[in-house]
């Protein structure tokens, strides 16, 4: 990493000082993580959507979901009622976090930094921990820009929490789809002042699925060698607790699986890199049909992206492709796989 992108000692000192102030007021005693408010980044203009966590007595801290994509992931997480220990949460997070943990959860760089700063923490849920979460990657240390912004977000979270304690309607919008946002203004003296505003999130950028071109001659070969059977296959990909070390940032591998719904037989399974997902997902379907000589009647998936990837093939092979809420057989397989890898 370029040394210019590393936070200075003073910037780290400012962040820890603000985190200590945040913890001292204990805003989780009167705020829920559903009390969402925005803090606009004065340097980029992006809005971070803030949730104060810990009302239920666990996971004390501040989560700052980055932009509309982060906010969308926040809503998806809450809608699916996932638990914090659910490993698949890593694939839904685009955020910065400031949390308060037991010492054992900190890594050596965290402890070394605290020592350099001359800080002392002791006890349960007392040690500040700062991380960046990005889909597909392990939680990571903050960059210079992230340290600067998270310091401001904590400062404004204190401001909002104190006001919310006196006025529980502070974050209640007068119309649907807008959020209370703290908006910065930078003076000519380079001083940041703040004002209240109500803003609608920026439009969510459409993710474009890269469709895989499967030659007709390949599908014709499957038509001749495989037979249609009254089978339902479940298909999905999901992050697993195994990561690859990379020069920049370690990333998780993904499990890519096709399984027969009735027999629970695993037709195809492979651990893949996230960037290989499109090719491998399509390739595994073709491989399963060729290897077992079967063209299923239906294939069930949960994700829109999976539907878009498989639809050009299933439509040409007269396979019904459906998006469903649950994939029970595949979820059982996934649970056993993750338990095994965790051991």
C-alpha cells in the first residue's frame, strides 16, 4: 500500500478519542439499529447510513453502511432476519464499523497501535475495533480516508444520539423514502460545519451480469446424450469460511453447488474464487447434465443473478427455472460444509 494512504498517528488518535466519547454516552440504551440516519462524507459526497447497535446487549458500536448499495444490503440483512454469527452476512456488508470488543477479538496490528498511542482498555466489550467490510473479502483494516470519515461519523452519531434522546421524532420522515442526514459545509478556512437535511438515497446502480456464451453445438451434444427426467435441482453459490491470502486483501472462497431436491444427491460442487463465479456456475450446470446424462425438469435458485446466468441455457433446453425463497436441501448441505470447514 502507498505510504500516503496510511493514516497518521494523529488521525488514529482522533478516531480512538471519538470512539471513547461515543462509548461513554452509551447511545444503545435508547436507540435501536432501525433508527437509521445519514452522515455525508465531506470529501466524496457519499452518504453513510448509520446504525447504532447494542440495544439487545450484544455487538455494541456504530455501523456505517456506505452509499445506497450499503443501505440496500442493510435492508436485505434485516429483511432476511439473519443473525450476526451467520457467515453469509459477509456477502451482504458494505460498511465501516466501530465496535467495542473483548481483547481476544483484536489482532496484533490493533494491539500494537493501541500500545503506540499509549491507550489502555480493560474489561468486557471495552476494546475499540475498527473495520471495513466489503462483499467477498474478509473484514479489513481502515485506510487513511476511512479513518478520517469514520471519525466524523462517530462525532455526528454522538450529536444525533443526544438529540434523539430528547426528541424521539427526530428521525421520523414526513414522507416515505427520505432520511435525516447530517450535511457538511467546508468553510474557506477549511473548517467543517454541519447542518440537518432530509435526502433521498441516490439511485442504486444496476449490476450487470456478464452472460456466458454457450455455443449451440455444446447444447446439442447435451440434448443427444442426456434425457429429460422429472427432477428438481437446487442451485446456489455462497461464501465459505476459507480464504485466499492476496497481496492487497484476503478474500473468501465461494461454494458453488447443484443438488437434487428429492434425493439430496450432490450433482456438482466446487470451491471457487468470486471472480470466477459467472463462468463456473454455468460450467457446473453443463458438467452435471453431461456427467449424469440428465436434463432436469426444473431448477430452483434464490438469487436474481443466478437466474440471469442460467436462463439462457435453461430456456434452450426446455428446463423451467424458478426463483424461490428457500433451497432446503442445499441449505442443509451448506450448513454441514461450513461446520466441517470451521472444525
